C-alpha cells in the first residue's frame, strides 16, 4: 500500500474536538496549493476559497471552530471581471453554471482535505454555513451578491483526542454499479438495513438509536434525523446570485 492510499484510508471527521495547536503558515499554504490543483471545467476554477482564522467568527459562520476555516464558494466573479477587463461579456448559464461550478468547488475542497490529512491535519466538512441566515455568511465574508455562493466549509486543526473508531462506509450493492445502474433487490435492501444496525460497521450517526424506541437505525434516521427543513432561504439566495430562475440573470 502506498502513502497516497494510506492517506485516503485514514480520512476521518473530527466533530469540533480540536486543540489550540496552530497550523503553520507553510502547511496551510501547501493545503491551498494542492486544492487549486484539482480538476476543473475549462480551466476556469470557478470557485473562491476564503480562509478564516478567528475562532469566534468560525463559530458564527458554521457552529464549529478549529485552527482554520476554509469556506469554498462557487464563484464566477473573477471570470466575469477578467472578461470585462478585456472588453468581453461572460454570462453565467444559470443552473448549468451552478452545477459545473459546484463540481469545481467540491473537487478543490476534497483535495484540500486530503492534502491536510497527509500533513497530519484533521478536518471537518460542514454545511453549518447554510443553517440560519445565509446572509450572515455573505456579510461576514463580504462575498459578492451576484454569481457567488458559499457551498461548503472545511474546518482544519488537530484532534484533541483520537476518535473511538473510524466511520464506516458502504462499498457494495447500491453504491458501486457494474456497467449499468441496478436497483437493489429485496434481499440486498435487507442486508443494508442489517449493516446499518450492526455496531461493528460504524455506519450510524447516533449509536444510541435503539434507545429511542425504533426497530432499525434507518427508522431513526428517516423519522428523527431527516426532518423537513425550510430551504426557501437557500433557494432565494441562489436566485439572488443568479444561479436559478427567479432572480436577475446574466452578468451585469
């Protein structure tokens, strides 16, 4: 097994238990340099990365704090500004632009996570920036109102203590499809339910789910965890940014 595979297999999530140990400037720059090496559509790198070092600000933005917070944004502002600089017009193609930009952004974010882990730096991906008023994120980071949207936050730091176990992952039927997509059989569905129920598989978000009067972990997941959340503010923010119909459109 080579070092790259070891790093990938060692990825884990630290849920807020970060020490006050600092990440060196050199290591942070290495993480950022690796992040921008990720594949991207048409060489545009339609994203921006905002780094945050103030722990109170991190908590305000996402509810967690480590030594650094990297906020990855789908962002066409730079591309539009360069077009104008050269006397051209570049129009973001609404939802298609958002899908492509999101792909660029997530690839950069995951590459940053892997680079950090290779340096012994732990991490937490969180969508906490989308909980509460999304406007607080735009305001705190001074993001452009148009053609920019904060997609995901990556908290970086050093774990205060080792996690009790590495989170499990599904790898078989329903995840990997050979040649063509195939729906699960009844037997395969039952096997997956059993995997989620098995403590040794470490798939459950809540290891005490059985105490809540449900038969299977997935009963808890569907009825307790996956509660409806009002997504209208996010949709409105995407409209305002010009990524979905309903707001202004095109580069202005």
